């Protein structure tokens, strides 16, 4: 991926992207507090150092608890109005989580339909946008069961197909974490099976940068 002078880079998603970002600072590009304390912050820091001369403007608009329909409902305010040149999306685990814990999950078929429609609307308004579509993931520890893993596997297939359809960069986080558990227990990477521990966020940032070529 090539990145132009003054490019706007936007990270979107749920709590894994949000990570306690400061809402009151969210309109400030490259703001330490606004970028949260997870992989988006780590990846942004690297890009801002490596591409210092390019004047990148990096934002985080992830919102904890979001499912695909929730993200779709706010694309005008939190995506289109920002006119990003690069948009990174990591979404899907809450569509599974809420199915098992709150009876408010999103069926896989609807998940794909809404995600596809969202991407179509984004591309229609921002035809030159470069998309980075990230694979949702879990590990079997904490709250996560084998049933969760089976459900997220179906969503991973949908997301991979959408990345292909949209000529997007695809970041394979699940396979990365599956390899990581050969080195240390699942909780070392995802403390509850869903949310990354510090080491997990670092792995995510490293893979995101490697896959996009923006390191």
C-alpha cells in the first residue's frame, strides 16, 4: 500500500480498537489520548515516525460494544465525514458475543449483508479509498467457548470474501493468534479470549503494519 502526502488514516471498530480512547479529543489528529491505548495507537506511532515527512492525520473512532449494524449506523459521522484515504475496519466479535451472552447477536447472513452494504456505501462516496479489512478473532479462554469459535469462523469467512470483493488489504489476525498460542498461553495474548493483553495489541500492530506495508 502506498500512502500519500497528508493522508487521513482512520481506525474503526469496537472495544478492541477503542481501548479507552478520549472522546473529547477525537477530532484531533495524532492525539495520544484520542488514539486509545491499543494496536491503533501502536500502529499510528510507527507510521508517524516512519512517514514523519508525509504529515499523516490519524484518527481512532472505534466504539466499545459495536456490532456491524452499530458501525453501519454511524458511518456518516464517523467515517464519511472524515474523508479517510485509508480506512481500517476490525468488527465482528460482538456480533458473536452478543448472540451468546445477550441474545442480541447478528446472524451470520445478516452480518454479511450489512457489512457488504456498508462497504458499498463507503466506496460509492469515497471511490479512491484504500480499505484495510481485519479478521475478527477469539481464543478459547476466559468467556470464549468452542461454540464461539465455530461462530466466529463463519464470520471470518465472510470478512475474507468481502476483502477480496473490495480489493482490500486483509489482515489475518486469527491465524496470527493461533500461531501465538504455540509460544505462550492464550491469556497472554487475549486476557479474556476476546480483548488483547499488551502483547496481543503489539502483535496486532506489527501484523497490521506488515500487511499494509506501512511500517
